[in-house]
C-alpha cells in the first residue's frame, strides 16, 4: 500500500506567506540587529550563566507575547478580516455601544494606543536604519563619522519615494526578506554548532534564576529584552492584507525559528568570545562577509521602515473616516490594492520627526528606551481592548477572560515599568510625543462634538421646512441640488442658508450624508438608504454607508442612487457645501490653547470637495458663520 502523503499547502497560501515576509515581519525580523547588544550593554556579565538567562528571557518573551498573545488570541479578534488598533477599537465599541461611559473609556484607550503607534512609526525607522549602518563601526572604527550622514541619506530616500506607493517600492521586499531570514538562521546555526550548550536556554529555569539573582535590576534587563518583540503587533495589524492562516504559518514555519537560531547563535558567540558584545550580530559573520551583510541589513531595515510608514498611512486614513483626525489629502497609489495609500502631509511630518530623532539621539542604543515605551504602551492597549472584545462579543466566562487579562497585562506592565526606569535617558520622548498626538486627536474630537451639538440645537425637520415653504413659496429652478450634511437627521444649515439668501429652490433637493460604520467593508446591498419627504417627491434624504477601509467617493454615490431608482442627471446637478467660519464665545468651556489648536486644525484640514471626490465643476460653496 502506498504511503500516504502529507497534505500540501494551497498555492495561494504559499504566495501570501512569501508576501507576508516582506511586509508583516520586517520590524520584528530586524530586532536581532540591536536586541542582544542592548541586553548586555545594560551591565549584564557575558559569562555562560548570564548568557543562558538572557536568552531564556528572549525565548519566553517571544513565546508568550508574540506566539501566544498575538498569534493564538488577538489575531482571532479580526473585524471582518481586518486587524490593527482601529479595527480592534471598533470591535470593542460594538461590545459597549449600549454603555456611553464605557464607550468613552474605550475611545480614550484606543486613541492613546494610536498615538503610541505614531511614536513607533517615528522611532522604528530611526533605530532600525541606525542599527544597520552602525555595522560600519565593526568594520572599522574610523568609519564611525559616516554613520549619521548615511543614515539620514537612506531615510531621506525612503520618505521621498513614498509617493510611488508601497507596492512599487516593495516589489523586491519578499525575496530580500526571504534571503534576510535565511541569513539570520545560517549565521546563528553556525555558531550554535560550536557551542550547542546554549540550547539549554529554552528551560525557563534560567530566565527565572536570572531575574531572582538581579532583583530590581532585572527590570533594566527586561527593558532591553522587550526590543526582541518590536513589531509583534504587525501580525495582527496586517491580517487584512494576507489573512490569518498565511501570517500564522509564516511566523511558525519561518520567522520564529530563524529568529531563535540567530538569538541563540549570538548567545553562543558571546560564550566563546565575550568581547563580541561590541556588536554580536555583525560579529556572527566572518570578516569577508561584513560588507554584504551590512548591505543586506540596510535593505532589511528599509523594508521594516516601509512597513511601519505604510501602517501609519493606513491608520490615519481609518482615523479620518471615524472622525478622530482632520481630513488630509489621500492619494491611492495602486489601482489593484485599495489599502495602498499615500498621505503627503503625514509623510512630511514623519520625515521631519524621524530626522529630529536621529540627529538628537545619534545612536540606536540611545533610542532604545524611547522605543521600548512606545512598543509596550501599544501592547497594553491591545491587551485591554482585546479583553473588552473577549468579554462582550465572545462572551467568555469571567474566570477565563480575567485570566487572559491578568496574564498578559502583568507581562505588559512589567515591560512598561522596566522601560519607565529609563524615562530620563530617552524614554520621555515617546511619552511626550504620545501626549502631543493624543491631545491633537482629543481636541479635534471635542471641537467636532461641540460643532455637532451646535448644529443639532438648530435642527429643523423636513416636515417643518415643507410647511414653511407652503406658507411662503419660493421660486423653483430646474435641476438637482445635493446638500452635503454631517448630521443624519434634519435639514442641514447650508440648505437653510441657501434658501434664506437666494430665495430659490431646485426641482429636486437631496440631502446627502456619508456614514462610516465600525466595520471595514459594507455590503453593496446595504450601501444606500433613500427616504422621500412630502407629497411632491422633490425632497430626499440619502445616507451612504461605508466601512472604515473604504473610500468615500461621492461620484460613485450618484451611480448607486441611480441604481436605486433616484434619477439624477450628473449634467444638471449642483453640490452645495457649507464653508464654515468658526469662532468661540468668551464663555466656551474649551481652554484657549484647545480653541487655537482646533481652529488651526479646521483651517488646515483638506477640503471636503477634494476628500469626498465631489465633481469640482459642480460645486457651490456657501460661507456659514458659527460661534461655538
């Protein structure tokens, strides 16, 4: 009888696994460049016992946080196939939508997590590229003076090429990262063979023994160990691009084994040559391979940086859709993949911030504390939001959900406390940037909430407007008038403003509101809702529903309305958009600094005409004075 063959993976899974290598695992895949070096530069001796203890901490951190927490639990919390902090927050909000107070808490936690993610987006490119270029110092100490200018040049090229889109920039990502992980594994394995006793580090006894020996000093080591899991959130954030199965398979079959081989290889090198602590990653390789390894490491860190920058573009687009961030001009860089976007304003801000960080800190070691706080803070937010989802949507038993929370929150808080010990050594940077970014988003939301209450207080129902028009008829003009409105109810201010000043009304009046749902995509069957008012058949309320991953395109909306039976001639339609001029009353409760910030954000936000793809030649803007 023929031997039964094991099932072969589907071709599409193998293809997506290769793609995931280039996008999902760039950040965590370049952690070996600096993680082990930072652990031992924290003052830990390089004798065998301490090396085994440090490696055991790295092994169990990767196992518990990345493999268990993200790989087995949080990745299950997909929002119709999408992941990331905004998708997780949207899921959590679904679970607490009947509890306004809990909803506010979830939004607060989620927005602070998003602010920390932006910190990660700034620090990650800086520390990754710096750590790669610092290999020059291993080749020759005289090359140290070139590290900073080369780093800035590489980063400048990366940001200046963003307008081409992640797809074009990343055409070679997957093959390069496949080579990178293969090199990681080979370099580690060669050194492990020379000192195989390093494999004893898989025993958690060595990790616990080291922490017991060091006492409170163990937290200093944990701050460096945490660098081994930077980029772990990408496993969850990018499942929308590749799917849960390919991402999990890539981690378990390729990335996790290769990372362990390299970390254990660096440990084996230190056991045999304690002086290699200068840069244990580069010293894994023979001298003839230094330059090729430097070039490959630089390419890998650029790829890792590209992934985090693309993630920042994606989360910003989602934040704009939810109303957590001012509108910005968004360019779609691919006709095949909607998720590939470029935001010029954000790209410029990120580039300036990254340059500031590189010039200010000048080395990967100096940046490590700041990086640690950004990463651990984001992980704490993921744990808390996942707990809400587990309790409210999955409805786990209380003991199970609390067990999840206590286990992983304890680990996260231990890493956060460890990194907080280095607040004065650079950790303050992440905290400061997160507070600034969170304040901007919170101010925007508070101002928009005040504006919504102002509009609601002056709301007029369609039935009331029709009564007024019957009492005081207006002249009618041919064509269709579409009024863009934020509110889902009542007559928008721009319509009342037009009727008051121009004293005419179109044959057909449509009030159009675009609504963002707390799910990534909306089925076409539920995209459009049309309601007619009055007997004349000339007043319509149209609501268009979009997911937070979808582009809100008004031109497409007109086509959908026609398919639903609402006859609109694009040649005779006019779009009326209110251009709001805001000011604040003296007694407004918003502090002066928030007033100034909100006015600045409003003034500099992208035009609704551009953002919603309104045909510019059919637009009429009406100025509306609003005093909050």
